C-alpha cells in the first residue's frame, strides 16, 4: 500500500465518478482461468495457436473446441464477491462504469449496468463472410467449427491478437477514463495494449488510481494505492467501509 487506508477512503467518499478497469484476475475466484501467472492459460497453450485470426483459419475446429470448453466452464460459473460489490457500488457513487478486458459476461450477470467490453463477449458469434450474428445457445458444436447459411465460417465475437478493438467501445472507455475521479485497476497484468493504456489515460487526466491484485504488475509503480490480495476479499472489504449505515 502506498497511500494510507484513510486517504483511500476519503478519495472514495468524495468520488462522483468511478471506473472499474478489470482483467481476468477478477474472475479467478469464479473458477475462470487467467491468461498469465500461476495457472494461466498461456502457460499450457500457445496464444498464437488459439487467439489470432490466422490461427482460426489454420485450425478452426481446434479454436472452436477451446472456446466451447471455456463456455462449458462458464455455464457453471457465478459472479463472485468482487463482481457483486462493483454492481452494488452503483448505489454509493453517482456514476459507475466498468471497462473490462474479460469476455465472460460476469459483470453484467452481477448486475452492472454500464459495461464496456474491450475484447468482446464469448456468448456471441458472427459469420466471417456476411457478419450475421449468432447467439451461443443456438449453435451446437460437434467437433466442427459451425458454418453460416452463406457458407462462411462462424467465429466467436472476441478480439484476437492483431485485431482492432471495437472502436465505439474503446472511445467510450477512453472518455470514461478521462472523466473519472477514481479508477480501480483489478486483476489485470496490464500488458496487453491498447487496453493497458486506459489506466495511464486516467492518471494523465487527474484520476486517483487504486490497484487490486495478488501480485505487483507493470502499473503498480504508477498507481496511488496498491492493495495486494484477492479481488473478492479486498474490494468488498473496502467498499463496505464507505456504505452509508443501514437505518
Ligand atoms: C488476481 C487474482 C485475484 C489472479 N484477485 N487479482 C509486440 C508483438 C506483437 C504484438 C504486439 C506487440 N506489442 C503490442 C502488440 C499488440 C498486442 C499486444 O498488446 N501484445 C502484448 C501481449 C505484447 N495487442 C493486440 O494485438 C490488440 N490489438 C491491437 O493492438 O490492434 C492494433 C493492431 C491491429 C492490426 C495490426 C497491428 C496492430 C488486441 C489484443 C487482444 C487480446 N485478446 C485476448 C483474448 C481475448 C479473447 C479470449 O478471451 O479468448 O484478451 S489475450 C488475453 O489477454 C485476453 C485478455 O483480455 C488480455 C489481458 O489479460 P488480463 O486480463 O490482464 O489477464 P492476465 O492473465 O494477463 O492477468 C491476470 C492478473 O490477475 C494477474 O496480474 C494476476 O496476478 C491477477 N490475479 N488472481 C486479483 N483472485
Ligand atoms: Zn454468413
């Protein structure tokens, strides 16, 4: 921790606008694997074989198998205490936005109402030829990547390496970063760009940054407060302290 807990609480009590910038670590306590670090997906599987458009064209069945596996895990997963604390904090701050790199939909399922998904959403798919959208439950997978009526391959609506982020979502996230008083940076290694530039943008525009992570990251040195621990424990503990007492 850099700033004292009292100072952090004062910043939170004064905040009008709060942004939560989240990564895979916030969903770890829901049983979803992170990409990097202990138990990370990229320790066992190669990103270049699974998370790029070239990889998809080379082996669409393999890429589908990986996404279907993750969807099976997600079906049984629930938002954890951190997702829920974020959604409930809409009662404590006049303006709350979630800017997430996650594709797992757990922020929305927790009840957050303003969610910007920088890397897409695993519950959607689209045809690479005619761009027709397909919702996940409508697409059974039997070891073959599904095809659209037009003959085009259907892919998950996520952002792979070398692909542009959805422009409107990215611009809205940048605007939220420029306008917020406090930004939480939770469960991200902050190494994947351009998403990882969002916290720096908030700093440049005068926001107070609070990082929550189980280990130091690339941005730890530039935040105001660094709280080491699990998001599902640290965040609800902190936000509970600024809740008005129940009458
Ligand atoms: C806890 C916890 C607990 C654990 N509580 N904390 C050099 C070479 C090649 C490319 C590049 C390069 N330099 C830059 C690039 C571009 C590239 C990039 O940034 N690469 C870097 C990795 C080097 N970026 C892109 O390609 C992006 N597009 C782009 O740049 O477009 C412009 C362009 C277009 C055309 C040509 C050229 C440029 C797109 C990036 C897309 C990223 N996609 C993925 C997959 C999404 C779909 C899917 O889920 O399948 O997004 S990769 C993966 O990483 C995923 C994540 O959103 C993203 C970030 O990961 P995140 O969320 O930070 O997770 P982890 O696992 O890294 O960290 C977890 C953290 O949680 C850790 O710190 C733990 O300690 C912590 N933790 N448990 C709290 N309980
Ligand atoms: Zn099509």
